C-alpha cells in the first residue's frame, strides 16, 4: 500500500523554520537536526502525526536547495516521498501512464537506486507541480546490507 514516507521542504534556515513549527504548531520539539557535510545540507527531521517532515537547507549559496529557492523565488514543498511495496512495479506502472523519470540530484542517477533508507526513484512534477519520490523502504536485512556496503 502506498503511504507518505516524508515531505521535504527547501528552506533558507533550518533553525528559523524549525523554531516556527515548534512555536506555532508545537511540532518538531523532538526534531533531529543533522549537518550532512558530504551532501552539503543541514536537515531537520521530525514527524507530524505519521508523516516525516524534512526541512532542508543548503550549506552553500549554489547548493541544490539554495538554487531551488532562487529559481522559484520562495521556499516551499520540494518533494513528497511515497513509500511503495515494489519500486520496479510502481515505476513500470507510472512510466506506462506517461510519467517521466527525473534525475536524483544527489546521486545523478535516473530510476531506482539505493539511498540510506531504501531504493528510490524520482519522477517529474506529475501531481500538481510537486516532484515525486518513490521509495521501496528496505527490509531490516536490506538495511544491514546497505550499511555494510557503505561501511556505516
Ligand atoms: Zn539518489
């Protein structure tokens, strides 16, 4: 069954935006804030109900989230990630319905490929202008395999 894995927002400042979620909504009080040096982003991760929110800030003025904000002229909802049971089947179905693959900007890959939490693929803005990410979440065994390959 398809469900929302996460919603990713591009923001100028993770700290400022997170503070607003905390003070206005009482959400994100237990947020995990991570600086990913390799990806050159700062991200806050927290859940609202069953849905994971990710607030993303580029560490560089020409980083992917900085550029996305500059192109649109505003912060906003960058993409929604949907968890699907079988990413290959989901992609076949989406492509048969006329969807187009979009390059993973972090990995420079089109189509299904491994990410830290599962196999992912991106589709062009097919649903109301919001970029779609599909994820087949790893089983515990697949997660261990991913970690051992990456040495983490
Ligand atoms: Zn990727």
